[in-house]
């Protein structure tokens, strides 16, 4: 074989090999899924993000807010004027019914009693003289030594003397009573709330000396809008919490309802009474509670955080057939501010988004977080 023929054969072989390699490269470049292409979009919810509607009992309530005050309270006042000798109890001290809590110097009253006693004795002496004179004049009248007119004057003087004695005796009774008023006693068992005067001070008539309260029963006065007052009745139960006691609840009941509205707010004051036998609550504490208006069975209620409003439309996000959908709803107040009663738009078993997760795209696929299985 010549050198020329041999070179031609080698060149042909190389061309065949290149053709095969190029064909294989073309087959490997067939179109396929582009790297990093976006997968189908979906939302993934945690179980705590969703709320499943179930019928349940609903306790209808009305909020009450106010300040606690003693149901029984008394400010003891001075019934006589004088120097305050003693105040036997300080703020926070306990007193028993009938216990002496203050004394006022009785010197002035004792002097007044002595004066009234002297007036009685003088009036009695005048009456004795008038009686003797009348007896004498009556004997003279019987013997016709004096006229009837003269005797009538004597009788009149006697009657005046008798009236003056009765008036003096009445003044003496009042003075003696004032002597007893120098001592102030507790009208009921309770706790001293405030001392208005200190020993050594001179107190005037009707001046406050000490205030006593009974913390065994407290009263909560709360303003209720007139539009809601028709739902409130005497005897309804009240549950409330007090600042400083954390989540502890106290119980009471509605005892009185004011018959008239407040001139400024047009609200009506409701008074709830709370038993406080241990004395843990104090007057002046701020309380927040609710009055129970009744219980309704089989009610659908949802978290208030699930409800959205836009352009006058109230709706929730619900999971329907694996996608997010908006559902229009009508809601009403429920037992607490955190819940709303469903009046229209949802049914038992519906799953809705519990919390505000921002604006969600309607129609997007959704699933619960966690391992997913092929269908």
C-alpha cells in the first residue's frame, strides 16, 4: 500500500470517529428540567395556626369595672364639743361592737349638768311655795275673804311654777345624755380606716373623729350603658379580678340597680356585693369583672384574632379542599373579648386561620407542617 493511500484511510477513520462523538453529544443535550426552576407554591401551617369550629356552651357576659367600697361604713362624730382625751385605736386596728374608741373631756358637760340640776331644784322650790300659797288662798276664798279673780291669779302662778319644773327636768335629761356622749363606741365590729383627730385637739360639735369599716362584705359599683341594662337582673352572678391578685377570681352577685341614669354619661350604676370573710380585699381596690347573663348550648365561637375587616366586609381565612379561601362571616360579642360568636358564614368542622398572619393569597395551596405522604 502506498503512502498516499494509507494517509487517506487514516483521515477517513478520524472523520468517522468525530461524527460518532458529535452524535452522542447531541443526544446528551436533549431538553430537560432547568436547574433551580420554581416548584409549585403552597402555604405550610402549624397546627397551632388553625382553629377547628366545634359547637360548645357559651356563657354570655357583660363587663363590669369599678372600685370596691365597704358595704358597711360609719364615721363617728363628736356629739359634744371639747378636748379629745383619747383615741383608742389606730388605722388598721380591729374593733368590736360596743368597744370604746374615743373619749372627749366631759368637764364642760358636767358643768352643764350641774347647772340644769340647780335649775330643777330652783323650779321645785318655786312650785312648793306656789302650792302653799294656793292652799292658803283657797281657804280664804272658801271664807269669802278674797274674790274668785284673786284666787285665779294664784292658781295661774302655781301652774307656771309646775311648768317651769317640768322644763327644767327635761333640760336635765338632755344634759345627762350629753354626759354619756363624751364616750364614743363602735356601732359594729370592723377595722379603723381613718383617724380624723388626734388626742389633745379640741373638736367641735359633729366633727369627725374616726371612721370604721366592715370588710366582711364589699360593694362594687359599676356603670352599665343604658342599652345593656335590660339584660342585668338582681341576683345574677359576678366574677371579677382585682389588681394585685394576678389571675385569682372572686365571686359575688348583683344586689342593687340604680333606678335612674347618670346625668352626664347616661349610664346606670349596678351594685354587686362580694363576700370577703378573710378580709384579703381592701376598700378602694380597682376591680374588673363580668356579670353572667345566661348560658347557651351548641354555639359556634371563634377567636377574635381570626376575624378581618376590609371595606366594610368581615371575613376569615379558611382551608377548603387544601386551599386558602376567604369566607364572609357575621359575628357577635361572646363571653370574652378574645372570642366572637358566629352568627352566619361558618359551620362545625370548618378550619380557619387562628391568628393574623398577614394578607394571604386566596386560592393558594395549603397543608399542615410535618412529613407529607404521596397520595
